[in-house]
């Protein structure tokens, strides 16, 4: 029996990317996000997930790709929640779950991409699919800043909940 790995195929501004299935907990249609005036950059906003503020990272902006979606709130875009349900990734589309023989997966040298964010690649339908490493998408400094913004968003959400409770 051949060893295989399951991947969620993503369209990120027209680029074929993938996340290992074990890194994903859920795929959601894009809801309205809570925007922070000071956010900008790769932070698309925050998702209120059952009273928890989840940062939403726009993968196209983070990876320096030009998004093919005309509207950042287009209904066909998706959020991909990480396995810990602590971060969501905004993608143009979560396309398919595929199983790839391990022999077809080629590792990518860590130094060949920013922070080693692409950990492997494989071929699908005559194109290369880049396997992203969620733990290496952000630098330490970016993670620290995102954590601070997330704490602030969580505090604001908790304060709002406190004022609406009878």
C-alpha cells in the first residue's frame, strides 16, 4: 500500500496552493469581518467565532500576490480555519481535498521561500501546487503584533458582550 497525504487545494490570487489536511479544521464561506482601522497589511479583519475574535489573514496580500477577486467581500471567497481554530486564512477559493502519493511530494528548501513558508510542492493538472506551512507564514515579529491586535479585538468583543447582557 502506498503512503499518501491529504491536502486542501486553495486558489490564492490565481496561484495553486495547498494546506496539509491536518492543518485545517474547517472551511467557511466569507462572512462580514470586523475591520480594525489600524489593521491594514495582510490582516483582513477579525471573525467573531462564538464570542472569540479570530484574526483573518489575507493569504494573497501576505504572499505578495495580486488578488483575482474584484471585491474583498465577494461571496465565493472562503475562510480556512487552522487546526487550532486560532487563525483564519482568507483565500479566493477552497477548491478540493486531494490525496497525493507521498512519492509525488517534493520538499522545498527552507531558504528558497520567505521564512520557509512553502514546505513542499506537487504536480496537479499540469501545474505546480505549493504546500504552505501555517507555522512559517508569519515571522516572529508579525506573530507578536498579530497576537497584540487579537487581544485588543477580544477585549473589545468581551466589553460589547458585557454591555448587551441584561
